[in-house]
C-alpha cells in the first residue's frame, strides 16, 4: 500500500467508526484531493460529510472550529503547505487557545492535514516546511508520518484525539513509498501516537529525522554500513510533544548525533533537539550535534530544488564531520 492509499484507508476507517467525523477542504470531494488522499470518500459518505469548500483557508479552519465546538470531529485539508498561512491566525489564536481560554470546558477535536516538504518539482507555497511555527505554538499537537503503516494508524489516532492535531504528510512520499499495511492489527493495537521510534538500530552514530527525511537517513545508513559504520536511525513521528527519550538513549551509546530535516536550519526543529540533547547527554557526546537542513532562502525554483533539499551526500558528509572531532 502506498502512503497515499494508507491515509485514504485510515480516513475511511475513522469515518466508519464515528459519524461525527467530517472532511473539509478544497477539491477534497468530487476530485478526491489534489493528491487523491480523499478519493472515493464523498461518493461513499456523501457531500454532507466530505465537503468541497471555497478557496478560503481561514474560512475553512474557522468553520471547522465551530463544528468542533459543537461535537463534530472535522478533518481539514490544506491543499499545499504554503497555503496554510491565510489560516495561521485562526490556528494560532483560536484552535490552539480555546481549550486553555475556556479553562478546559471547550475541546477542539480537529485535525489539520498539511502535505509538506519538497521534492515534487513544484515552487514556493507548494514545497515548504512550516512545522516549527506550529511546534512553537502551545496548545497544538504536531505529528509527521513517514511510513504507510504509520500513516494508516496515526491519522485515525489523530482524528480520535480530543486535542487539535496538525498532521504533516510528506507529499513526495505519497505515491513513491510502499509497504505492507495490516489494517486489522494496526486498528486493534496501534503504536502510541506521541512516541518516536528507532527504525534502524546502530552503534556508531545517531541520525534523527521525521517525515520525508526518514527515508533519506535510512539510505544513508545503508551506504554507511558498506563502509563499516553502523548508524542508528530514529523517526521522531511526534514533533509536539517531542519524545526524545529514545534519542537520549541512543546518543548515550553512540556519542554522536545528526539531525536531518527539510526546513531551514535556523530555528528549525533541529535547533531545539540539539539544545535538549546537549543538556541531557553532555558527558556522552563525542562531537557537537550537527544539523542538516534547507538553506536560509525562500524555496527555490524546481530546477534547482535538489540542491536545496538534504540528500544522501549531505547527510553522509555530516556523519563524516561528526567523526572528525
């Protein structure tokens, strides 16, 4: 099953389990979404539960807030990452704060799905990584899937959570990443949503990633193994709250850490991870925590985006540098 199909199946299961789950967004109904994540759902559940909205992100999210306050569980699709900014005021000032503002009397059980990251030959507003802005906002939970099995389970867990969840989907993996998905087993006993996970054990250095760069780090670990280096790869899965206990445990064994994400390095999630690991594992570190990410420029034209995105060579270069201290 591809990542896209797994998300579709997960949304379908969530809608079957709870009639209060509704999907809203631009072209999510008749078209099935730009990336076909909601394909077939309007046909099966009707246009009262899979709603094609106007091109107005602020209005979409604001309407979903009202629905959530009235007992529904809206799932909002932001068509591309860069389109979320018109809704940023609603997300930061309303979605993230209503539970706290009401002293716990109001719940906002809604999911904001955001296809994020580059690698599809698009341009700015279609290839961005805004996750740090939402992680920096108290009151929001933020998760990022990277594997079809995770995507199937995590989208259901996010929908059934009573807190607002920003659900990040690596768009370049939608149709390129395939894996077996045991729907029955995952529905019965999914991995906890708010936990990171070691996806490849290793002994010499630790690579931490999420979303689209998990596969990049796994490729780097495979190449490094041919050169005699054992790299441990950790998929964060949850960005807020951050689950860094597996990272601490890994770094205490390996002594070296490289954090990889597509977002700009300056004030990206890697900076927070580096700070926390340095505080917790200072005496175990054999080298400074290194970061590999996008450059501090607006997202470039498609013809040069591969020079902007972290790739195998840049990750392996960081691994080499961490062994140079």
